[in-house]
C-alpha cells in the first residue's frame, strides 16, 4: 500500500512539473510579439534591429523635419541629440505633437526608416516619457522644464 501511495505521489509531481513547463512555454510564445523594447535613435544607429522586430523609439521631433505628405502620410525625424532617425507614419497625429517636442513611436525599422504604427506625444507641457528623458540625458541634451509659473 505504501509503494502505491509513493508511486501516485511521484506521478502527481511529474504531471504538475510537465504542466508548469508547458504553461510557461505557452505564455512565452503568446507574449513574443507583445513585448516592445525602447531604444533611442543612437541605439538604433549603433545596432539596427531586424525589419520584423517591433520596438519603441523615442526622443525629440527634429526641428524642420516635419513633412505632411499626400493623404495621411507624415514624415519627420526623431533625435536624441546625437543621432536622428527618419520616421514615417500613416494616421492622425496627437494634438500636442510638434517639432521640438517629445514623442514615443512603436513600429519597425525597415531600410533605414522607422515605420511607425503608433505615435504618442506628451499630454501636457511639462510631461515627457521617462524613457525619452533618460535617452536625452544620456546624450547630454536634456533641459529641465521650468519648475512652475513665474511669481508676481
């Protein structure tokens, strides 16, 4: 009787282990395209990702680079002060999107151009995504915003 209990216990442990490994593999497989890594323009230039890799790029919209094309196509360059990456986007840009402003885009780097499928811009005058701030600080071009309204 004791060996039967012991054998059953080993079977349950083995089955639980297999189920754990299988569920971990399924979760990893399901999330393979859902994890988007952030990169600065300098990092993209140093180690260009493959054309099928989706990632996020962030920085400032380079002054003088914003061009509205035919229809919904918009082109601009995103920079961190050390490198600039050309970006194309089809769609409607956020209201606060503009030259010299912070942005984060999600998409792919194909033939030297970042093809964005989503563009995020800061939501007020004092906000900038922390990843963009870190990338700009790394390049030495980040300027702290004014602390508040001037005193009367």
